[in-house]
C-alpha cells in the first residue's frame, strides 16, 4: 500500500529562512543607501569637510547603479534622499519633533527619480553615449529636486549641496554666474564623473568622464581668474551686536543696548542688532524707542533693531526697524516665515505638532513686499541696505531682488538660540557668504546668538563672532559700485530652469522609448501566437 508523501517541518523551516534571507537581501542595500545619504552632510558646516562633497555622493550613486532593476534603484534613491534630509536637518527635532522623519520620507521621495536616472544611464555595461548623457542628466535631476524642495511653501532652501563650498571663493565664482544652483550642479557632475571612472570597464566612457570632471573642476577657478572683481566704491564701518542667550526680553534689549553703548567713540556707519532683539512694538513703546534714538545719536549711526512684537492689529510679526536720532526711519516686515518655527502650515490639521515640540503656538503675520531700507552713513550719504531676517538668507531670489533694487550691502538679522549647540548656526551664517558671491554685494549677519560675521563681495570672510562669544563685532566693509550687477543678478534662475527642461526631456524620451519597447514586444508576441497556415 503506497503512502502519500508528507511535507516535513524542516522543509517549512527552510522556506521561512529563505524568505528571511530574501528580505534581508532586499533591505540591506536600502539601509546602506540611508546611511550613504548622511555622508554628504559631513561636507556642510560644522563638520566642514567641504572637499568631501565632490565624492560624497558616490557610495549612494553606486548603490543605485548596482540595483537589480529600475524599481529597486528608485527605492534606493528614496532611502538615500531620506537619509540626507534626516541628517542635514536633525537639529529641527526640538521644533517639529516627530514631524522630522515624516519630512525626510516626503522630501526623500524626490530622489527616487535620481535613483531611476542613475540606473537607466549608468548600469553596466556602460557606453560612452550613456556616460555623456549621465553627466548632464544626473546633475539636472538632482538640481530639480533641490529646486522643488526650495519652494518657500514647502519650507524653503536648506542644505543645498553647493552651499558646502562657501569657504572657497574660487568655486563660488560659479554662484556669481548661475547662483548656488550652478555650484550644486558642478558638485553632482563631478560625483557622477568619479562614479563612471570607478565602474566603467571600457576606455571611451572613462575618457569622457575624466575630461568632463577636469573641465567642471576647473570652471570655478577659471571664472574667478578671468572675471573682474566687483569694483570698489568706498567703505563703511558696521558694528554687529551679539548679546548671547538672554531669555528675559527686557534683559536681552538692555544687553544689546549696553554692547552698543560700549562702542564709545569708535566711528561706525551702521549698528545691526539681531533678530528679536526687541519684543516691544517700537511704534507704541516710547521708552524703548527713546533708548534706540539716544544710542543712534551717541554713535552717530543708524540702529537696525530686530522687532518681534504684537502689533496694534493684535498679531505678532518680525520686523527690521531702522532707527535714527530722529526716530523710526523705515521698517521691513519678514515675508518668508519659518514653517513650524513661526507658523504651522495647515494649522487645523497639523496644530497637534505644537503640543509635542517647540513649534509656533501662534502664527506670525508675514509682510507683503520687500523693499530696501534707506540708511545713511556717518556723513549723511545714502547707504541703501537690503535687510532680511533670519531664514530669508536662504533664499537666493530675495538677496538678488535687494541687489537689483540698489542695495549697497546685505544685512541679515538672526537668532539660533534653540539650535545653539547644533550644526545649524554654522550652516546658517555660511549662507551670507553665498549670497554675497551671488550678488556682488558685501554681506553681514548679526545674531542674538549663533554666529555673527561679515563677508566681502566675493564671499570671503572678513570677521566673525562665534557661538561662544558676546559683545560687538566691528568690521570695515568695502562697498561695490551701486551699478554693480553679477550675471546671476541679471539672468536669475536660468540654471534650475534649464535643469527642469533637461529632466522633463529625459523623462519624455525615456517614457517614449519604454512605450516603443512594450509595443514592439506586444506585436512580436501576437505574431508568435498566430498560426502559420490553415489547419490540416
């Protein structure tokens, strides 16, 4: 009598083990991609390994290139992007708490296109034609994602890859031509070239990559050498006031006033206080205004105070207020507010975040338009100032608008007390150097806490007051001619626009090719299924 075979328990166990191995095999490279996304962040301040940026993307790109298929490559790109955002913005945890992982997942998804592009163009065996396409398309796709997440409604630009090069004026020469976007594109192009050099087996694609890499690396220094430096046109002395972490609003105001009074007889043309240095509405607080007017008279310079106060309409706003001995000369109200820090997007839906973090308990009121403040120097000569507040230094279009409106210098007021012991203060102040190089205007940043610093018109640092110091930082700032405009001032964001066009063209071309292959495959299958003649 025959017996029916029975599946033994060991066989079931072996199947489970194979499933576990398959899952591990799938997730190990994804976790590696998550970790690889953190690597380029080391090129930003405070870690400051700027040179790492030129090769820091390679491990992540390699994982995308070696994916077994297009879908897996896109998933690895997503995990890479999530790792980058999670690491670059870790200091936001006090502000948005559990919202940060969600932010990383959402913004990381933008890099799925990068993973797909790398796999399609660079998977082995690599040809010279695909290598050349990759050197153009991969930077374009990266730049498209940077530009997308830089939209102010999504939080604005932060950790743009080109910002890693803030200490290198020869590289920042690219920013004067195409903004920070051109620097980012150059960094990604070099990473792509290095990947090709490491993985291509034939000489032609390697030669294409080597030539492109050398040309991109030389572009910035060559432009710096050939381009005439912004023409000097006088100089002014600016005092930046940094009182440090002072929680009590009145004590903070008094500390800024004391540091200003301590300037004594030193000749200065402008005194800049940090963001939120006054919580009094200077239009309705005669005592605070009288103090500022007296300090302006004593120093012989205008005082640019930071006002964070509830106004007559009952709403809180952040203003840069220019005060002379005669009173308030003008004010600018912050336009680009910090999501969660100064308002909660979709508050009816996301208001719960305020209960588990330091997110804004009440939305600040934004301004409606930017305008240059009409300061003057000690002699009474016009010194138009492009004054922007804190996070607004991250937006290239705002400093460009200031330059085109005739600003002789850029002034940023900030406070990073919440993030004092993180990488945020160093990353923040580096943006002033980039904005200076983009616009051909000197730039200063005055912080309540964080870093106060000054940069010349090519982004070179002139003076600094670090997070461990307080007081007044006085710097002689060379000015450029009012008519000075860089290429970026004139043409604006043509580089990200070109990246969008290249990305769209690549997507359309790739989609059309895929459709043709599917159609051809379907037709071939139909032909194979047809009988060759009548049945016998």
